[in-house]
């Protein structure tokens, strides 16, 4: 009888843990990003630090020997000066008006473009076009081609309507002088409505189709579907549009400078234009720098909320 001998079971030595990468590996992966980081610091952070330093000095270029350190006095001037308070109020009115009207118009246009119809691609391209126009070019277009009292399109249309009803030419309206703030608001609404429309259109096209189909099967009307399903779904997209629009429109300088130059009587002077006047008309570098720092800090606060909204949108998309 043959006996089989089983070879002893060899146990392999336990696997040695892989050496974890130290800090050197992380820095090797980050080295390609170093030029972009240095460029960002040089372009954005160093000028801001220089502005902070200048804001602590009483510095008028017309009095070169009278520059001295004043601490936070320039910031106290920013919050107490009457012209700057007027500029802050004008900035709030201008920003709120443009953002609210642009969001409402953008929502209406987005809902129209969300439907299928012949020529939808062409209509979408034409509606986006105003956002692609340079801000200075758009302001010049509105000032000369539309608002001009002698040859502008608005007065020409009014005169044509008057003649259509058998009357003489209508009254010549100087739109910029008579209605300065609405003139700036309308030009900015024309330019920023496509931006809001694109954001809200993306939100509309991200709606779950099965939820809308279930609402139709349950007999919900279009108004009920919009109120109870579409509008809650668009809430974060509307918030994103409002926050991003506010960040950009608070910094509006081109339209104010080109169309009204802050007038008449400082009715349209916003913070960026007032900073320009303080810097290049009054030559008060310290006061202008302090006002600029206040605007930047306010924009950072708004941008923080915008980034949180964007992050919440990304988390929602990943969880689907």
C-alpha cells in the first residue's frame, strides 16, 4: 500500500505595506501648477496688497510733499462722505434693478427656448448675441443709435407713430438727460438678460422628465406644474444667476462712463465711477484706494455665497 506524503504547506510572508508617498510626491504633482499660482499672485494679490497700503496714506498727487500715514481715516471718510453715500445708493438701485429685470426676462426667454419650434437654434443664437458685445461698444450703441435726441431710433419710432395717426412729429426727448438711471438700466438689462437666460435654460433642461410626465398624467395644469415643480427646481439656478449678476454689475463702469458720465447731478454715479473721479479728478489716491478695498471686500462676500451655491448644484448633480 502506497502512502502519499503531502508536502508541508508553505506560508508566504505577509505582504509588506507599500511605502506611502511623502510630502515630496505631493509637491511633484503640484509643481506644474506653480507658474499659474505665481502668475495669479502677481496679477491679483500683489496689487491688492499695494492698494491696502495706499489706503492707509493721505496721498494727493497735487501735493507730493504732503504724503503721510493716516491709518483707517480714509475708510472712515468712505463711510461718511456724502458723495460716496450717494454712490453706494446709486449702486444698490442700479444693481438691484438690472438683476431683477434680467432674471425675470431671462426666465421668460428660457421657458420659450425650452420648447421645440422651428428655428429654435437661430433664435437662441440671436438672443445670446447681446452678451457677446463688448460693454463699451454696447454703451455707445445705446447712447448714439437709440438714445440720441436727433437721430436716435427711439425718437424716430415715436415720430413715425405720431405721423401714422396724422399728427406732426412727436416731442424730441433727450432720454439720457431726462431719464439717466433708466437709460443705464435698460442698456445693462439688454446686455445681461442673455446671461440669466443661459443659466435658467440649463436649469430647465436639467429637470427630470419623468416628474414632469407624472404631473401631466395627474392632470396638473401648466401653471401648477411651473409653480410646484419647475420653480422649486430652478431656485438654486435663480440664486446663482442673482449672485453672479450682482458680482459683475456692482463693478459696472463702462455704461455709466459712456452713457451718462455719472450725471446729471450724480444721479447715476455708482461706486466704480466715484472711485474713478476720486482717483483721476480729485487725485486723492488714499481715499480712492480705501473705496476700492471696500468694493473688493463686498464682492468677496457675494462671491462666497455664489461659490456655495455652485457647490450645492454640483453636489445635487452628483447625487442623481
